C-alpha cells in the first residue's frame, strides 16, 4: 500500500518539527525521521492500531507514537494509506500551533 500525507498532516509535521527544534534542534530531525519510519511500517500491517476514537469508520485508525496521535485512513480499493492528521494527544484536535 502506498502511504500519502494530506496537506494537514504535512503541516502538522512541520509544526511538530518547529516545536521540538525550539528546545533541541538535533532531536527534531531525529524525531521526525523515527515518526516517518514508523508510519511507513503501516504498509505491512495497516490494521495494527486501534479503530479511531474520533471517527465511526473501521478503516480510520489511531496510531500513538511518543505522545502523538496519527490518524490514518486505509483505502483498500486505491491500495493506499492516507495520513489525515498528527497531533499531541493532550491537545485538542486541529491545534496545529503547539505554542498555545
């Protein structure tokens, strides 16, 4: 399955990297690399993570990674996994600015 990122998910990654970089620039690149590597592993087991608590759809899942929730959708017909959103679990969804 091909993994694609929505524009929201891409923006989330940029903001996460900026936030981590404020405190530790070298850790920011490392974190994003590890996160992307973990996301790429979804290709092998797309249903590995729980059904999303935010959607009533068996094909939308929540992956937890170091305090962040990655919401993704499995599309069997298109053979793709779409990364919808990435956010810190203790912040409200849709909050792309972690400095608040």
